[in-house]
């Protein structure tokens, strides 16, 4: 399979899904053009790239044209995990997936554990203020899939880490800054739990992925993340335990 040319990456700096692709493009060490999409005011032409209007997306092939003038001759690819898999296939020399079939399968399982357990619980606890027990159970499942001796999801770096790192590093940042819809009591419980020996392997994993050069290069800064995410209505909904109890009785 010939490697793609004229790659254009449509992204938004706040998006963990976009950062997945950004990390993988950096790991592949290939030329690309990044173009920021304002998700609150999407340009009309972007529907030519993704009819659903979602980010991320990439285009490749076709003539070399400005990103805001996508060619009908170029190939369009959407959905972050599909893009990661595609990049791993067309740039095999980048070792974005292990060559060993069992490790490749484990990489995909790791992503599925995140998608089926952690993703929804992250939303429920941080954005909707639901009980924290669910996110702790989900993170234990994810931690249980990590190699106990250390390293990344399957030992060496892979697209499994690119898929999960943007969200777990944001989770850590939100907890550090107290950004979320949980009560003050649940915030402290979460902080204490994730700082305990129970989650030591997970904490080391988050630290390791946050120090990966491709992650650092694609992370806009803690300050910018907090500035953008702090405007989200769910994350701004802070409530005390007493207020939460009062609402339940109303």
C-alpha cells in the first residue's frame, strides 16, 4: 500500500479525539498540514470533509490545495480510531502497532476497555456529577490490562496509547484543578484514591504517556486546556455535598 501524500489534518486544540490523531502523525514522522476547526462555528465547506461536521478528519491524495478548499479528488477519512488504524497500516516502519499478532490484539483490547468502561464513566462523573464508584471500577479494569512490570499498554508504544493518553492526562489535570461536576467530598475521595497504592500502576502509566515527546508536542499546555475546558457548562457545575443533598430532597 502506497503511503498517502498531501495529508491534511483537521483538528481542534481542545479535542482529545483530535490529539489521538495528532500524536500518531507525529509518531509516524510524516509531513502533514494541520488546520484548526472552530467547532462552535464550523465553516460551511467543512461538510465536504466530514458530512457530520465532526473532528478529527484527514484528507490525502488529490491535488495540493489549501486546507479550506478541499478537493473532491482527495480521500477523506474520519473517526479517530479508524484514522489511527489506517496510519498504522500505511506507515509500518513507524511501529505504531506491534508486529506480534497477540500484542496487536491486546492493543485493540486496551482501547476497547477504555471505550467501553472508562469513557462513559469519565463523562458521568466529571460532566454529570454522578457517583464516583463507577470511574474507579473502570480505571481498575484499564489498569489491570497494563503490563504489571511497566511500560505502555502493550510494552512498547502503540496506537493504543495514542488513543487513551489524551483522555487520561485530561482526567488527571481536571482532578488536580478541581474541574468537574462532582461534589467537594467526591473530589477529595477521587484524589485520595488515585494517589493511593491501589492505583499506582495507573498513575505511572499516565505519567509515562504524558512525557512521551509526541504527547508533549501535541498538548497545547495545561493553562490552555483549563481555559478551554473551564468554559464547558458541565465542568463548571461545582456543587457542595450539602447542596447536592438538598437538590435530591427538592
